[in-house]
C-alpha cells in the first residue's frame, strides 16, 4: 500500500469522525428527547389516575347550630405536597394542623409512599365558622379511602379530633352534630370514646326573703342526654381511627 492510499484512508476516517460529531450526537439527543427520562411514578398501592373522595362531615356554625359539610380529598400525581383550597375560608390554622396530622396517620396506616402524589383538601359549606380540629378524624378516613382507592359508606358520619398516634379525641357540640347527621340521612354517627352520652348542667336558682332583702343562690343540676335516643340516630363510640374503617370503607 503506497503513501497516497494511506493518506486517502486517513482523510476518510477524519471526515467520518467530524460527521459523527456534527450529526450523530444530535440524532442521539433527538432520540432521548422523544422518550420520558424521568417519568412520574405513583406508589403501587396508589393509582396514577386522578380521583376525588367526598365525605359528609357534621359541624356547627357560629350560632351553635348543627350543619352538614362536604369534605373532599383529591389525589393527583405530584411531588408529595399537601395542599389546601385557598378559596375555602373555613380552613383556619387548627384545621391545617389537623390536615397534616390526618395525612401522616393515614400514611402510617396504609403504608403508602406518597412522595410522588399530591393531596388536595377542600371543604364546601354554608356555615360561617367551623371547629377545625373536630374534622380531624373525618380528614383521616377520607385520606385513607383516597390512598386505598376505596368508596365511603355515606350512611355513616363521624366527629372527633385526630391525634398523631391515631387516637380519636373529644370534641364539643355532639348533640347538634348528631342531629345534623340525622337530618341529611345518616344512619350511624361515630363519636369519641365517652361522648355517647352528653352531660348538661342546668342552673337552678333558689331565692329566700330575709326581711326586706331577697337572697338568691344558683346551683347546677346535671342532666344526662342520651345522644342516640334524643337525636334519633344510632351512636357508637370509637377510640382509634382503625376502629372506624369497618364502618366507612366499602
């Protein structure tokens, strides 16, 4: 092989290298861009399909009247955010704390990895003020149902706070909430342990005339109110969020 032939071979090799650098890499890049290099993955027990869980929750307005509200928990593929509908003015700071606690308890119970989804919470109601913590148990149940892709039994309602250890804590206005639950068709009302019977204190005034002066004293008589009997709805006490799932999850 003469020198001229060797020179031609070297020139061809150089031209091939230059052509690859100019066009080959761009073709490779184009191929990469046409594929998803970092897809959003959703935990095996949480489907990627967007879904919304709705749940009726009892509450009280600023006049102490029982009202029925609708809680919604929405799941979307995301980055592990816990979001609140900012248009819902009823979400006070204590409600936001309850939401965060509910999310953590639900995650512990289901074992779900929620790092690749977002949870979005909203409450629809006509009431002007709502006790934020008293929706904690309901928030937890709705979150569990969303993560497990379960349907909720709409004939059951609950009131109670949620504690980080999964226990259901006491709340006020049990009778008003029970009545509101009954009014929208619920058949079973779950309450925190020890609150199936409500104790009221009725003032009893006694007056005595001594000469020209009247002296009055006030005593308080306790009255036990059977919530189930007086509100007309079956009431069951629960102590932990796990105790509620057999009534709610379908």
